[in-house]
C-alpha cells in the first residue's frame, strides 16, 4: 500500500482553485446531494426484505384485519354506511401516515446519535438536502403504501365514489399530512437529548392523536369533549375528507381539509426547519 | 504565504470548562502536523472547530485562508475528515462501494472521474476485493480503512485524521501508518490527532503537544526531544525521593523527575558517564536499586518534562 501514487489529474487543480465549485451550479450540486442521500435511504430499505415487505403491506394488512374482524361487530347506524371497509379506509391510511412518521424520523435520530450526522455536516452539502432526501423517501414509500391499500380495498368491496381523480386527491391529502407529521417528528428527533425520550413521547402522542380523531369512530358518536378535541386535530380533517371522497364523492369539505392541512404542513415545516437549524446552528453559525 | 492551518488564540468553552484554551497552531502545505496529548486534552474539540462542526468561543481559525466561522462552506470543500469512531452501524446494510460512491457524490467529485476515483480509493486501502461486501461484515480495521478511503476522494487540501489507529490491532496500525507516510510523499497536508507517542514520532514532521486544552510545546519531534536533554536514565528504587535528593545537586545532572510509577528519571548529557556515578551514589547512600535503564529521550519524556506527568500512564488510566 505504501508508496502508491494518487494520480493528480487536471480536475483536481480545477477543483481546488479558490472560490470555484467542483462541478456545475449550486442547483446541480443540490440535486446531486439529494439523490445520493435518498439512494442511501432506499438501499437500507431494500436490503431488509422483511422491513420492506411489512412497510409496504402494513396498511393493507390493517385494512383486512379491521375490515373483516371488526366489521361484523360495528353498528351500521353509528358509522352511517353499510361498507365498513370503505369507512375504515381513510382511518387506516391516516394511521399508516402516523406510524410512518415514527419510523421516518428514526434514521435521523440514529445519524445524530452515532455521529454520522457530524460527518455529513463536515461535507460541502446544503443542510436542506439532508431533510429533503428523507422527505422524498417517505413520500415514495407512503405513496406505495396508499396505492396498495387502495388496490386491496377496491378488490375486496370498496367502490371509490369520487373515481380515479378522487384517488389522486386522497394521495395528496395523505402526502400533506405525512409531510407535516414527518417535519414535526424530525424536529422532535433533533430536539430530544436521546432516543429514549423520543420513543416515550412518540408512543404517547401517536396513539393519542389517532384515538382523538375520527379514524375509527365518527365524530357524531363521540362525547362532546372528545368531539371538540377531535375537531382541533388536523388528522380529523384529513380523514373526514378522504372518507367523503371514498363514500360520497366530491364535496366542499375536501377543499376545507386541503386548506387546513396546507396550513398545518406549512407551520410544521417551519418548526422542523427551526429545530434543525437550532441543532446544527452551533456548528454553522 | 498562508499556512494550511492557522489558528489565533482559538478557544472553546463548554459552560465554565475551557476545553481549548488560546491555541495557536500553524501547519504549512505538505506537513504531517500532529496534535499529541492524552484523552481530554482538547484534541477532538480543536478538530471539531477546524472542521466547522463547532463554533469557537473566541479566537479564530483559518483553513487554506478561509475562516471556519465566516466561510464554513469554503472550508468544507477543502478538507477531508476521518472521525475518531467510525459510525458504520448506520450504514451496515450498504456495500463498501456504495458508501464510497455516495460520499463521492456528496463531495461533488466530477461525474466523469467518479468511477475511477472510487476504484482508486478502494484500491489504495486494499479494499477493492471487498468492495461488494456489506460493511456490517467488516472488521474494525476495515471500517477505518474505508473511512480513510472516503476522506481522500475529493483530493482535499487538508486531510484531518482523528486518532486513526485507536483500538486497532498492530497489523492494521502499520497498514494505516504506511498509508499516511504515502500521503506525505504525495505532498498531502495531514492533521493527525493521536495519543500514541510512537505514532506521532514516526509520522509527524511537526507537533503540538496539548494538555488540559493548552498547547504545551510545539516543534518537530527531533527538536522537542533534543530540548529534553541528551539521555534519560530511568531508575526504579524502593526509595525514589531519597535517590533524587542524593543526586539532584550533582553538576552532571540536568534535571530529575519523580514519575507516577515511582521511578526517578535523570536527565543527563551522557548516560555512559553518568551511570557509574548514579550507582556509586546509590551505594554510598545505602539505596537499593531494582532496575536501571537508559534511553534516548522519547516524546514521553518531552511530555513529562513539560507537564510533570507521563503520557503513558494517562493512556493506561484512560
């Protein structure tokens, strides 16, 4: 190994000239960074086949489980439709999005705790590419899940009232919700002193958020206090809109949900960006 | 001519603890510059400031003329950083080649030479035969070599190595030493933090010895050792204080130090003349000698002379 020559080619001198960039514009570099980091996430996912399999099929499994096991015990007058799987579909999608946010922030937590984040931060990359790559990964994974659960739902018993376009709207709603929640859980991952606190908080928050929404029970059949809390829960808006798209078709509620979720996602992204900058600011100020 | 590393009273405190205290470093192009000191001396904190991961509390540091606080982006483009502990667990499901490819992209190695650089880096550290293995199967030495390979992909002007051989077996250490010596021949500037005396002595052409966040002394290993004295006589005895008192005022004794391991180190100009005198003084004072050896001064003696403590003991104690 000793005495081996590291070839010094023309590119190395161009690269080290003061003030010049290695290749292309800042924008091209940013795309390159996001692509490389996203590749890292996907490689990790596909190497764990069981993880990949369960990640993608999980919502479909939930749907089948809830649909067939609980469907018979549910009072149709309470849920307002005879199609329990159709009623559940929106809840299962929302539940999946919530579960994903926990697993989605976990690798960020590991990178931070093991010091790999430090290594990345010592490289000439934009801070935003770290976050954006994870969002991109989560988005692709989430889309795959929702598409599969749709196929399963349609194949079993559900007839989506709003048609194919409604399916696209449901994807958009799930995407917005996912973006908002991932931003918040990422913010928490950077904020907490260690992963113990992260999981403790997430354990309580995720279940509370799901149960204090209309995921499994319609708002009308809740006690008044619970209904008020559920009305303040962004998850409720997402589920309500998705449910209407599945069972009834297009409605003004869908618009309202998109606005509420858009605002929620905007606010969450701001919080996420603030926490990320706070965590790395010590270094990059 | 600006140096590759220049620091000006570089200081970092955590609460009221001063981790690095008014440090002045200067490394020129082509130097293998060593930061030698026990654990907790402030080496890693210094490196974290130089690699833009930590903001200095006061003072300044420039890498290739760029200020680490004001122009961190320019600094990051010019450095390669190999961390003390390789966080490989987060990438255990990736193949070695994939990791190198990803890091090459993150360092913006031009597309047209990327493939060639990746192969070259893997080959240089003897990892080409293992390029398609998952790194979860790698040994500690291989992880370190993989990290070293990544550090050079983008031809940095400064390669920062934090304890590159910590916890490795002898064979891996020698392999990495050979590699660093190869870099010296190529004219790459290296900042090497270590608490191994032999490593610093063997690899570095300039050294700053650190203790408790401060620079103790700087110079080339030869200069530093030369400043100690010509020779060191190490005497193990049951009553070291009495021996020291008995010989301290002899004209041929330059200095004496009582070590933590209860030895007396006697610094003399010429050990062959001083040895008989040490023996006869011990006999005259009825002091039992357990062992008497003499050596050329090592960096351990340099550290001992300037801090009153032995680096070896600190290593063991750490």
